[in-house]
């Protein structure tokens, strides 16, 4: 059952990816993906298109999103899978989570102007597919375009992150609300790429414990953001906390992402895959 080419994390133009849901479905199918989910940041606006495109390609589909959360002063991402994309609590919760993005983006641009990078708000907007979802990724594309950096990883080393120009602290959803919105809409909440947060062991323990207490059920083990060592580490955490395990590339763009759709290693065999618990929600 673990030997299923499931890719349950990626982004379209509805958030900060560069491909449409239809282009992603086509690419997923071409890469041998058998079960797919589109997980745009703080958005479900692409879900009906993604499901139709998956059907057209003959691949199975789970609805998805990736919610931005502020936990203990850090940004954490919670993936939701297999929910009703029209559920009012989820739709309204995501709308409120997206709310502050434009004001944040204007502040980011003001900061960049102070270090001589002008026009960043308008520049980033050129890359935005959804006016509700201007993100740091869109600024990164503009900084590469004007030659301020060679590629997006360099942007996130020199700008837009804590202590660097263009970083604006932001308060996202609470962990409890994010998990509850997903669960109320009939879905499963999953901790996205835990290896990326730079947490101490204590902070990580607190995240996993509170997440479980709120009703969270899964953790990404095999993701484009983890090293082989981290696959083992988070396989251990999944077992310790009794969480199901997920697999997803976090693909954003053919030009930017080093992990393509459907190309990750299999989930370790001893784990319960999230799709086993979601079998009745696969479409
Ligand atoms: P935002 O939601 O506006 O804070 O933007 C977060 C997005 O920025 C993430 O979803 C990634 O797509 C991108 N990002 C953050 N850190 C990095 C990084 N170090 N390298 C490449 N992309 C990054
Ligand atoms: Mn992103
Ligand atoms: Mn993420
Ligand atoms: Mn993501």
C-alpha cells in the first residue's frame, strides 16, 4: 500500500506556483502520479478545476490546501487533505488567513525600497495569479528578474527572511483554528515539512503534542523539503506520536523546484500512509 505514487503537496497559480491546475494534472500524470492533491497556500479556489483535470488525466484526487499558522512565534504550515472545499468554516477561515497579505506586501516593498530596490510591489504583482495571494515567492521572482539575485534560494538567503531586508513579521492562523477548519470540513490535518522549521527538540515536541490534541492526524515524512536523514527522523516521530505519514513534492515551478511531481522515494513501509485513512475521500 505504501508503494503508491501519491503526490499530496504542490502549488498552482492560485497561490505561488507557476503552472495552472490543468498543467499540474498533466505533469503529474506524465510523471506517473497515481494519487494527486493540489495544496495551494491558504486557498481552495483551484480545487474544482484540479479535480476535473485529474479526472481528465485518469488519476485519483484528494482535495488539498496548505494553511499558514503562527505557532510559538514561528510560521508553521498545516496541510489539509480530503475535505469539502465548499465548507463554510474552512472557506471563511482561509479568507481571513489571506486577509493581511496585501498590507504585508506593501511593507515588504517599503523595506526593499530602503535598500535601493524600488518598484517591488508592482514588480511582484506581475507574477501574482490570484490578487488575494501575494506571497514572498512573487517578490523572489521579481528580485531574480531584476538581477538582484541569481535564483530564488539566493533571494531567501539575502532578503525576505528574519533579519534581512523585506522581512515583515506576520500573524497567521492559530494551530487550533487551522486544524479545526480542516476537520470540520471532513478532512485530515497534516504537519507539513517539519524539518524546515529549525525547531529545538522541545519546540518540536510541543508542536506535535498540541497538533495531536487539536485533532491532527498526519505528518509529512517524505517531502521535497527533507533530507534522507529527515525521512528517518520523521518516520520515527510519526510512530512515536501515532500519526499517519504523507508524501509530497511541494512542487512550485519547473524552473525553480528541484523535486518534480511524483519523483520522491516511497514512504517507509512500516508507516500508515495518510491515503489509507482517507480512502473514502479519494475521488
Ligand atoms: P509567504 O507565505 O508569503 O510567507 O511565502 C512562503 C513561500 O516562500 C513558501 O511557501 C515557499 O514557496 C517560499 N519560500 C520560503 N522560504 C524559501 C526558501 N528558503 N527557498 C525557496 N523558497 C522559499
Ligand atoms: Mn510556496
Ligand atoms: Mn510549506
Ligand atoms: Mn507548500
